[in-house]
């Protein structure tokens, strides 16, 4: 596996692009970490140490380090990876941004207790554990350097959306010998191009786009070790490491109600535990390629996850409140496409008013005063809007320090 990432650091990134944009995403966006690990109460004036385990070409480390540089004077990121080529890309990106709050460590996350002992408030580990011979051993090694009360954001491959990947991997093991990586990638491309229309990889429209990029193609099909997880398998892995599962993202994709208009079926789904409901949603949707989720150590789910209350400050990510407010004033609905599932969601008649008053500073109590709505009317309107915007991972909660 080391050979794969030395030859083709993944995902491929050009450090010069840092001058134009910051790549952000889930997990590990700082507002998201605050919402799903610290119930919105993270105090960034205090020291905050994060580990990015299997940091690759640096997406999460650069995002976190930049957000900490902007907001947390005592924030530090430790980047750990065993691929020197990947580290070189990540380091060049950090240099381009003049970030001084990242420490680069080379080695295996299985040795983290020796080479980067922490302890850490937060750990990011995306797209890594499913490539280890024993993912549970990897998660246990990370859990050991996590502070009590701290959390992790993880990404693991999801079984159903990767339909078609594993039979082609099997064929490639029979047809494409080990060795020279460019030759293997060329042979893989040739095989993929000649697959019949009936092949499940060919039929999976959400995977075909990656085949244009060599590093993505190798990542998809040439891994010596690669497994995928169902929701219940994620839950078992997390529980096995003594950690508590908080939430999968974005929440609406893991909500069976998203896919069940029938009232009788909805009533049955409503009786399920949250984790069984998430597993049902996965089975109904059939298109989840990855699971992005948060876990915590030595903390109950209720103590980690932010829920709306009078002192919650709604924070919009990837969207601007004023723009959304204007759009909802014209039509109080939000369209979304979840990898082929088109949704048209009602945000409530008062969505425009609520968003018009949101400035990332006012809490719900102040927003209610500002909008002049009666408490029950405000609460119902916010609940409807929050269900949609939080559900699509566009709105999070924090509390004032
Ligand atoms: C698919 S890439 C993901 C990179 C990054 N986390 C991201 O999401 O963009 C997997 C990375 O994990 C690294 N890796 C795999 N096994 C590792 C291990 N045992 N210890 C440290 N890094 C590892 C690889 O070198 C590679 O850079």
C-alpha cells in the first residue's frame, strides 16, 4: 500500500491552488467538530490539539490548521502519514499558506502512541482505516491518544454505494500483475473501458466520474486492502473501541423519513432506535458510497451533540444567510440532490424572516426578539428550518464563549 501512495499521492493536489481557495469538507470543519463533539461549547481561547491520521495530501490538515490559525491562537495540528510523497504535497500546501501551526510526522498510525503521543482533543481519520489489515486495531490505536471528552471525525467506505467496485478489484488481481504503477493504472483503465454495459461498476453512475484521474482510479480499484462497511458494522467497530457514535453526516441521508412518504411505514420507522433508523435509511437509499461520522470518548451522546435551545447560535456553513433569506422569500423550498436522489424540501413560511435575522452571533432567544414572533410560532418555524438546513449539513449550532 505504501507503494501505491508513494507513486500516486491521493487525492492529487497542486499546492499553487492554495492561493485561490481553501478546500473545506466533512468531517473536521471546525464548526462541525464543535457541534458534533463539543455540543457547541468548544472554547477556542484554550489550547486545542488535533491529529490528522493518514493525512494524505493534506485536505483536512490544511482546512483545520487554517481555521485554527484564524480563530484559535493556541490551536495545533499534527499531520501523520506513512507516505513521504503525500507529506511533501501537504507540506508544500502549508508553506503556500504560511501556516505555522502544523507539525508533520512520518510513520504508521499504528505507532501513534510512540511517534505522536498527544493526547489530542480531536482526531481526523478519513479514508484510512478501511485500508488496514485490521481496522479495529487502527481505531484502538487512535482512541488511546484521544483525550477523555474528545472526539474523532472519520470516513469509511460504505458498502451499497460501492456496488460494482469489488468484483472489478477481483478481476484486476487476476489480470494485472503487481509492479510498475503506471503500467498497472494503464491496464486498469483499459479493463474499465472494455467492461460490458451489464457490469455493476459500469452501471454505478456515481463511481464512473473518478476514472478520469489516475490517482482516483488507483484509489478506487488497485488497493491491496480495501473493505466497506454497513451502518451496523460501523456501529460495532466504534463500540469495540470503547467509543460512542454521535452522528452520520449529512443527517438527512441517514433519516428513513427522507425516503418514506407512506404514513404507515413512517410510523414503523419512527419506532426504531436512531442507529437502526440510520441503517434502514442506508438500505433504502442504496447509494451511500462513504460514511462520514463523529465519535467521542468517555462522553454520552447527549453530552456531545448540540441540540437547539435558547442560547444556541445558528451558524451557516457553505451558504450565506442573506442569500438564502432572499431565495426563501420568493419560494420557501430548498432543492437538493443526494447523489441522484432529488429532494424538494419545505423550509416553512417564516424561513426568510428567520434567516434575515441570523448573523452568526445572535442566539435563538435574541433571534426570537428580533423577529417579533411569539415563542411557539418561533420554535416551530426554527424547528422546520433547522431540520432541513442541519439535515443537509448547512446549519450548525454553537454557544457564545
Ligand atoms: C485515501 S488516502 C486519504 C488521505 C486523506 N485522509 C484524505 O481524506 O484526503 C489514505 C492515506 O492514508 C495513509 N495511510 C494508510 N495506512 C496508514 C497507516 N497505517 N498509517 C499512516 N498513514 C496511513 C496513506 O499513505 C494515504 O496517504
